C-alpha cells in the first residue's frame, strides 16, 4: 500500500508539472501573457479565451498521471502482473452485459434523491467553521464543474466525454476496483468488506463532502459488478456510462434537444426514486444469479 501510494503521489507531482508546462505553452502560443500559472487558470478559467480547452487538457493530464499511469506502473513493475490478471473470466462469457447499461441509468433517479439529501446535511454548531470551509470548497468545485460542462460545440462534447468519462472510467476502476478492492478482499477475507472499503476511499478521494454518500453507493455498485462478473471491463463500462450519459444529457439540455435537466436533483419525486431503487435491485440480483460461480470460488482467483 505504501508503494502504491508512492506511485500515485509521484504521478500527481508529474501531472502537476506537465499541466503547468501545458499552461505555459498555451499562453505562449495564444499570446495570453496574463496567464502565468495553473492557479490563475483554476480560479478564473472564463477570463481566458482558451480557458475551457486549457483546463480540460489539464484535467485529462492530471487524471492520467494520478490514476491510469501509476496504477499500470505499480501493477506491472511491483505486483509483476499483466492486464489479463485483472480478469478471471473473458468478457465474452459475462452474461447480461447489456443490463449493466440499463442498471446505471435506472439507478440515477434514486441516487439523485440521495444527492439532494446529502447536500442538506448540517454539522453541529460546534463544527460551524468546518462546515463553512466544506461549503466553500464544494461551491468552488461546483463552479468549476459547471464551467467544464458548458458545451457550445460537438467538438467540446467529444473532448468532454474523453476527459470526464473515458479516462476516469479506466483510471479510477484500475485503482479502486482492480487493485484496492482486490487487496481489501484478500486482507479482510470478506468480499463485502473489501467492496465497501474501496467504495469509501473512492468517494473520499474526490473531496466532495456533499456528494460523499451517493458516490459511495456508486462505488459499491461498481465493486459488486466486478466481484460478480470477474472482469474489470464490466465496472469500467458502468463507470463510463454513468459519466458519459450525464455529459450527453447535459449537452442535449443545453442545446434544447431535451427538457430533462439531469443536474437538477430536486426534480426527482419520491415515487420515481423508489421505483428506480427497486428496478436497480432487480437488475443487480439477476446479474448476480446469471453470473454466479461455485460457492468455493474466490472472486479474484
């Protein structure tokens, strides 16, 4: 774990250095002399003509260097394993794979209700300074997310899908399900404990306090899909659909191609959320049943 943490920290440092160089390169090529550092871009990206593209490029580099590259380096160099070792069965043998797409979309209304509830949580009065800091950080992240998901062209949509959906789906699932969940299951000798521990860290590392619980639930769902399918591409697919579908719906809403505002969780009625939960549970139970292996088979052996 110390080695893995070291790889991630080293990757983050390398990513920050590359991102800073990208900012300098963009500034020099565009004549934007006022953009001198990464902090200025993060604080006010809209102030710069190419701010959206620069920031999206920085996000992609940071994510690849924090998750994807360190995990692959650790897996190949330290654990001495190959990509095939993430999977105990071929993807072609996983049953009901198409239901994974339906599951992720069906789960969104219920998770939207949990998001709304989580955002309304309040800390005791004695922790008021901590809550104010948490709210301030949450507002900063919300403003940044809103800026990054403001699309004007199809080209921006494609770039956003790559940076917001493809890279996180592969990189984060490599770390949290492919490596951490496997290790937690082995250490605790309990599949459920390993799944929920990995889901907890998956949510915590995003540092979004008022979205913590819904992200834990998502992480657990990805974890069970991995444990039951035995193939890492299954949670990668689920993660990609979760992020990519949201990006696509935001784009369609902005282009007035749909009246559904997927970011507005307050529009989720209680009945709709309960139906969403029931439908998701049915799909999960069915997915487990059709992919069940013998009881004495370890999920990652």
